[in-house]
C-alpha cells in the first residue's frame, strides 16, 4: 500500500516536532510521499511562520525595512536544522526570497515560502527527493486550481520517483507565477498527491487524535469518532467542525481513498478513519454534533403560497440580488423561512424586505435574530426510530426552546434552531442523551 502523509504546522514547529514526524515516516515503509506545512506556533505566544512572512512582505510592499523580520524567519529554520544536526544551508534560498520581496513578487509567493523551505528541510532530513510544488500543482491565470492538469503532471512526475517531499499550500500558473490555496491548503495538496499516486491511504497528521463527537470547548473529554463517512464529515464541516480543510475531501473521495486523521504527539492512537461508505455499525446513534451562532430567520407568510408557481424562486431572488447566501430554508404550506448569516444580512435587511414585498407580495414578513443552528449527524439515525423525539425530549428537559427542526430526506442529519444563548446548553443536552446516557 502506498501512503501519502501530510504534517500540519504544529507537527513541524520545532526540531523536536520534526523528529517525531521523521520517526512516523520511517516507521512504515509505505509512507512514501510527504507533504509538509510551514512551521506553526511552538507556544501560545509564538508566531506561525506564514503569518511572519505575510508581515514581512507587507513591509517590503510599503517600502519599509523588512530584512530584520526576514532574519527572524531564517532563525526559525536554523533552529530546526541545527536541532536535527543537518548539514544544510538555506542562505541561497533566503537571498532569493529577499530579492523577490524587494521586487514585489506577490503575497502568494511570500506565503508559500514557509512550506517551500520546510519541504527542503524535510527532504534533507528523510533523504527523500524534493519536488517544488510550483512544478507540479497547476493553477489557471485567475488563480483557480486546475485539477485534471495537475493530476496528469503530478502522476507522470511521481511515477518516476519512489519517495518524495512535496510542499503543501501552493502551486503555480502556466507562466510560473506562484498561487496558493486558502489557509490550511496543505490538506488539499496532500489529497491531490494521494489521488495522483493512487494511494491506499492518506494520513493527515496534526495535533489532535482525529475528530470528536462534539466541540471539546463545549464538551469536556468529548468522545472520539473512530469511523466516519465522507458525507457525514461534509455535514459536520459545513456546520463548523474544522479538523480538515473542506476542499481536501473531494480529490480523495473521487478516487475512493480513505483519510486517516492522526496525532503526531500520540502516534499509537488510531485516530479517525474517513471512508466513502461502510457496513460497520456506528458506535452511537449519532456520529457528531456541530453548529454555528449568528443567524437571522426571515419568515415569509402568504396564504395559498403552495399553489403559487415560482414563489420560492422569487423569494430567493431578493436575497441573491443583495449578495446574501442562504444557509437553510425550512418551509410549511403557507410559510417559508430563510436562515441567513446575521452579520451579512443586517446592513441590507431593508433592501431585502423591500425586494420580498415587490416580488412575493407576502401577508407578513417576520425577522428573528441571534439564532444558532445545530447539526446532529449520523448514519445510525436511519436505522433508529424516534431520533427527533429524543432530541426534543432532551432539549425540553434542559428548558431550551426549539425555534426550528428539520430532517433531510437522506435521514443523515437533523438541523435544529435555537437562540444563541442556548447554543452550548443545547449541544450538551444532545450529547448527553445520545453519548453519555444512550437512552
């Protein structure tokens, strides 16, 4: 089995962490392709190298002296190199970076250098071939990722390379200009490489032992999720769970490659395995709980709404023309409720109301703000009767008023609306009834 392994910034923040990553790679001969992030924080008061590079480039762009900060960045890499006892000099690389910063090479170029330099160090430490991501990850002239072109180039290149390090987060367009994914994009690079080499497993090493059933900031000692499907993870990440970059799912899902989220600081923990589908029974009725605060419910009431052809389209047009995205849209026979982000909506609420009046001629428009949405997700809900009733019971017992509840036809998730003030208590109540007490 060929394995692709990606290490996050916290896993490569220091020489000590680098050594742990090296031990992990060497412990399994199948771990043949490594994707490093830039060094992360060594402590709570420390800076990520990517953030330092952004600040450094901003100074260069403003025609201010950026060299002292660039020297600090160089010192971070020297501390790793010296701590690993490597015979490696990055003087030439930093000279090139200094010249390109002075020539205003761009923020994408600046941000990418953290991964680029860490890739050089990692390749030297492992004795692997270094492949610059700019040579194999292709973007178009507008900065859009070209998946198929990249897959072709990368497949051809890696077919000739037994073991390699490919830096995460960036690539280049056809003219050689550096382009980056969004922050956290090293996850995406790992997924792209896994697809290109037809990997049997994509291991994503970070500072947590996989996904948890609920946010550990809300549920102390939340139980781990040992196995989760791509669809379940997609539902949870959509509602705020952020263990893995969203875009990292698609390349490996298309190729049927499982993802294993592992902890660099606890390599014996099996972590979370993410798969396309499984016949294994879920440990709990639910797989996970996730949610977000800060929504507005826009309720549109009109008698005989159900018989008016095109009503929903006209209602949604009012939001579209004001540049407001829709989060959720439950409806009844004479009522349609649209959930939108409050921060996005507040400055345009009167324009939206006016447009709704013109297009829909409703009997009533009602707004309720300061709401939270919670997603209860799990493949086990399909085979379990009364899941919604148990949620209602748990929330009622916790004296929480349910503003909305909606279950998709797939029976994979249930969305619940509560006030912002009840958000944490609602998650605790749901977690308790499905995980702690298993009633």
